[in-house]
């Protein structure tokens, strides 16, 4: 009986190591049972190392090292999986590690637990996983303590390798039973990251050169904005509003119906609209990169570029509007604090965050408050009492993943502190664990996006001052590359609304066409082209560049 228990323990340890080496299993479009039959070269090699440690009397140390390596590989593989699925790009370990605080914020944003409790729980889970894997390696490598057992274990590992070689030789069409290694790409990325952090000069130098060129590009554009004749300019950045929404049939049908409904209201308010498409360098997330590209003329694609941008001497669009006599205001309902670095660089005269919005209603899945509440604040507390021309930027929140809660829309816009104390209009049974493959995400996305665009149209229709409103998506939704309708492009729609017809003429020079639709053949312009093009097109032709 004891021998049977030893054998069962050994087999359980091998099974645990196998499961850890292939986690996470494919989440969609794959057969988990089939995946279980693919052997990880990482587990085999690390087990051989653990066996070597057992054979020289250092089994515990080598088991812990092997466990730590396998756990790191599993975390790396999981991160790479989600970065590819959600952001449509390869994991960049050097700079993506900077996003860990942001990921923790996402995971704790809707939690009833304090962030430190979530972090402590995650650390505890990792430590327990490490200890459990160390036990599994030690148990699986225990036979190597004796010469006879070491020979048998080595023979087993060699049989796995030689068996696959033999299968491939006999049938070249046979599928290999090896999974791709995660330890090797992890080691390669760790080496690249170490090289950068020990000597960032060359890489940072290339980024600084790009920023210098962007600074020169912005400095070479006119700054009087005379074509506006003092009209207000509002930027409304719609979360996850990508061109996929116009290509996915059910979402597109919802948007067509929406524009038909709000069109008469906008026309009655004197607004005309034209539409184009632009292309940020990011997809699926990292909205702040789009904000940076839109306002600075710099092609910002990752965190390090963004950090150096904030230290640069580029004069972004808000500062240029200030120079032309505009009062500049940003409204960020998802921001729980003030942000001195961003305020220094972008230079808005006023920054309205959750601290200023003072929302006390039902807490929604992202940004706490409905878009209509924050847009109403912008309308009533900034636009209507403004004594002079305004430049504002509003960053929406309701259409953010996981698209769980849809607030009620208040038709008459009579909104006070109690308006949104009631329940959501729609609640989808979704959470962060649903992203990106749950089929319910598509109708939920359509609901939240329709709500945000309806609020945006209602805001526009209530502008009585001469106004130009630029409405654009920040990136494709994180569900754009999954499901039956896949869109690997990065394009997003961009609309221009104006209650003075002459304000739309410069937009047409950028490729805008009348109406709400983006022609399928329309070519997107880079988002970082927007700021210098806007300054050029809306300044008096006679004014010389600075």
C-alpha cells in the first residue's frame, strides 16, 4: 500500500507540473482536452534540472528554482495571451511591466475590497503556487536520489523526446505533441529588458528624436486659429469606439438607428456633421496614448514614449489654444485624483476629475458615474457661464469594458444630485473575467456605446454658442479581434459637428465626408497628424508660422 501511495503521489506531482506548464488553457475556439495532450518542453527541462539537484543532494533548492521558473513562465504566458487578445500586439516586457499598477487599478476598480487587500491576496496566492510547485518538483524528482531511480527518470524524459522525433520521422504530417516554450521567450525578453535598463541611452535617444521632430512640427504651425472666429471647440473622446463598431452587423445597425433618432434634434439645433476615420497607434486599451497622440503630434505607442513626452518641450494643443485666447478645460470622470505631471504638460487651465464632479449616485462599472452626469456638469458649470471662447476635452467612461451597466438616459437633461441614485437601466451579467470571449460582450458593448453616443449628441444639441465638436474613438474595443466579425485594423471613427457651416470646411480638407458614416474605402489619417493639421487649417492663411 505504501508503494502504491508513493506512485500515486509521484503521478499527482507530474500531473500538477503538466497543468501548470500549459496554463492558461485556450479560452475560446480550442479543445481543452486536446490541449492537455501537448507536452511542455519547459516542464520536461525543469524536471530534469530538479532531478539533477536531487541526485547531488540539493533537491529542495533546485525544486524551488524550477518552481519559480515555471511560475514566472506561466505568468509571462498569461500576460502575453491577454495582451495579444485584448490589445492586438505582442507583449513588450520592458515597458509593459510599467502597466502593472494600471492592471491592479482595473481589477480593484469595482471591487468592494480595499486595493491593498486584493494585492495582498494576489501575493499570497503566488507564494502558495510557488510552494505547491516546489513540492511537485521535489516529489517528481525524488526517484533521482538513487542511481537506479535517476536512470529510470532520465530514460522516461528521453523517451518523451525520442518518441516525438520518431513520430515525426514516420509521418511528417503528424502534429508534434510539444507546446511552444514560454521559458525561452521569457529569458529573451528579460535579457532585452536588462539591456535597456542598464543602458537606456540609445533607445531613449531615438524616442527623444521623435519628440524633437514633433515639437518642431507643432512649432511650425500657425497659432491664431482665426478661422474659428472665437467659436468654442470641444473634443469628446469616446471610449472603445472603433471602426469595428461599423463593421459588426448588430452594433452597426444600432448606431444607424441611433443617428436616425438624434439627427432631427441636432438639425433643429443648427448642427451639421461630417465624418472621417483616423488611426491611433494602440488598440483595445491604453487610452492615454491616444490622448497624447491627438494633442501633441507625437506617435506615442508605449509607456516609455509617454513618460518622455511628459518631460518634453512640445507645446500641445491645449497650450496653443491658450495662446489664441481660449480658456481650456479637461473633464475626466474616471480620474480619482489630480495629475500634476499631465497638468504641467498639457497645460489645461482647469482639470475636472471625480474630486470636482462630486458624484453620489449609483456606482457604475468604470468612472463611477454615467457620461450624461459628467457632460451635464461640463455644460452647466463650464460652457454656459463661460465669458469667452472655450477649448474643452471630455473623456468618456460608460462604454469602457466590461460593458456591464447601462445608465438611464434623461431626455430633458434636468439632472441633480439624486437623478442617478436609482438602479441602472440595463445590467449585463459580465465582469472582467468575461473579457474578451463571452458572447454577451457584443450586445453589452452595443448598449453602452449607444448610450455614450446618445449622451454626446444630447450635449451637442444643447450648445447654443458657436461651436465645433470633434467626437472620436480612442481605440478599437478589446473584443474587435475575436468572434465572427474580426477587425485587425486600428482605425476609429471621427465626427465633426458644427452649428456654423463654415467651421466644417477645413475638416473636409482632412478627408471628412458629410453624414455619420465612414465609407468603407476611406483611408484613415494618423491620429498624431490631427493637432498640427487642425492648427494649420483653422488659422488665417496670412499668418506666418512661428
